[in-house]
């Protein structure tokens, strides 16, 4: 019989889905999770969808408004919107979307703060994906 220290517990619980927090605003994984959060009274800013290059953020109306691009060396925000059924991306984050995400567009350190937050989101997603893969 193996010693108790060699027996590893087996968890049957499914991994908890990741919710992203950006400047105190919570984004959940899907529209279904968004509906569930509304019924439980949780305050959320919207939902997100992960793709191979980053994370697309959606508002409460279900429309995309920002994208966090993950790169091997850096991460950054850009604005996006739906046009003719396709999502179109801008080269940077607009002032309106900067405010929507809780940044001050007139502050001198806004660019650095946006990069830091994007990098933090990248780390959150990477840690979650590693824990699910394990």
C-alpha cells in the first residue's frame, strides 16, 4: 500500500473559468456567463473572447470595442468595432475606449499604464491556460 504522502488527490471539479479584471472592471468569458452574472447581481463591464493572438473585449451590448494583442515581447490595446459583419481593428486605442477601460487619456503615463495592464492580462490568461493544461 502506498504511503499517504505518495497518494495525490484527484480533483473532479471542472476548472473555474477565468474572469479578467481591467482597472477594477470585470469581464467574464461569454455571453452566457454575462447573463449568469446579471442574475446573481455581480457587476460586470462585459465579456471577452480569447483567440490565437489575444483577447477581444465586448461591452454589455455584445459589440466588440477593444482588443488586447498578445505578442512574444509586448502586449497592447487597440480599438475595434463591427462593420458589415466583420470586426475591424484600429492601430491604437481611441480616447473613448481608453476612458471606457478606466484609463485617463490626458495623463502623461497613460501609454505606460495601458501597456502594463495589457501585460498583466496576458499573464492572467497564460497562467489560467497553463493551469487548465496541467
